[in-house]
C-alpha cells in the first residue's frame, strides 16, 4: 500500500497545507489579488485571442493569413506558410496560444507529432501587450522598454526557427474535414474557455504558493537595506510566475536584459499552462530543452539593443504593488465565465440524452 505513495509530492502537499493554515490571511489575500488579476487583465486580454486562434485553425483561415508571408516562409525560414503564421500569432497573442493552435493541428491530423514538437520550440512567447503595458509603461513609464523586451524574445524565436528548420523539414497536410461555421465558433469558444479556466486556476495557485514561499524566504530581504537587494526575492519569484515582476521597486536599466530573459522563459506557471494547452497531443521534450538557448539569445539581443532605444537614465519610477486591475472589466469577465459554464453544462446534458 505505502509503496504506491509518491513521497516528494506527498511531503510538498503536507508542507503546503501547513503553510496555508499558518499564513491563512496572507494566502487569502494572495488568492484575492490573483483573482482580480485574472478577472481584470487575463480574461479580457487573452480569451479573445485564444478563441480567434482556434477559429483560424478550424476554419482554415491560416491559409489566408499565410499568403503574404509565403515567399519569406519558404525561402528564408524553410517552412510552410501556415506554420509560419502560427509562429507569428504565437508571438503576438500570448504564451498558451501557440501550444493550443499546434495541438489543434495535430488533432486534425494535419501536423505530425514530430513536427509539432519542433514547431513548439519557436511558438512560445508573451504578447506585446504585456511587455509594453506592464513592463514598459507600468514599471518604467517608457514603452520603448517593453518594445525592446518583446522584440528580443520574438527575435530569439525567429532565430530558433531559422536554425531548427535547417535540420528538420516541417510539413502540413491539407484540411479535409469541413465543419459548419456555428459549430466551429462553439467548439472554439469551449476550448478557449477551458484553457482560460485552467490558466486562471494556475495563476491563483502559484500566487498563493509564492506568497508562502516568500514568508519562508523572508530573510533574503534582510541581507541589505538597499532597494536593489530587496528586489532579489521578487526576481526569484518571477521565475515561477512572471507577473510577480510588477512588484519591483528599483527596476533600473540594467534589469532590462534580465527581464527580457525572464519574459522569454515565462516562468514555471506559464510552462504548466503550455503543457495543459497542448492537451498532450505531442511530445514536449524538445520544447523544454529549447527554453534555455531561447533565454540566452533573448538576453544577448536585449543587452545589445537596449542602449539604442532606451535612455541611460531610465529607471523604475514607482513601486505600485502587485495587482493590476481594471474594475470595468469585472462584469464582462464574470459574464464570460458564467456563459462558459452554461455552454459546458448544456453540451453535457445533450450528450447524456443521446446516450
């Protein structure tokens, strides 16, 4: 009986439960802030992109988008135009979108699992809205900082694609299945809704975990009274959840390459979101191995281009706390969640009646 117990997981879960009891108020506050971030930022900004990307894949709209990039994709990147479009959308829409689009192509039988694994290495990146709005304007008050960070990460993905496609020839099959448009929209909304619920759940969980880890590792703040060293625990936490960087209070210009590398990596929370969004349709080992070189390339590019686009005097001008919330987004977000649940419930009832 005891041989079936997974000791590491069991110990971690016990420690987590103990910390939740000891630090009950802190955990509740962290969950509340994370929920506000999901309702005020994540759902309004990401859901539409995820649903639209699903519709593009299911309807064959990728072919139309790929037309202007056909020559560049074929002769420079050595990949089909549709897959090149997937890569571009992945670097604009946000982290989990690329994995979701690739898994849909695999489930349709248009993309092999081997090609999906290779493609996933360059279809992972944060959107410019987060880089510019949160890192650039919110932390530095300078949109150029966000542009440098996003462009560095996107360029790293393009370089990865240029290299990988010299060794692995990617191909995509023609779409043979035809669905009615209403069915495409419903299926796309359902999958995007499931992914959003998963993403928000992970964000809340990691927010609570990191709060408790911060309590345990609070001695890091006592190493020095300087603001820079006070940011060390925040930078460490951002390795697990990227949105934690909004707590930085002294994000000087020297931080930009580091923040770019973290933005490229995304954090453990985002990696888990990507695993869930892939729906286990293809192996993710190449994807995980590609994160280190992508991170290093991003750091180097950001280090090289920062002096040309960002003033040397630029630095974080305010410590604003963790929550970035637009209260006007609350009602639409809650309505969206309710509609998703109603849609899933309706489909389940219909399925049971058919049986």
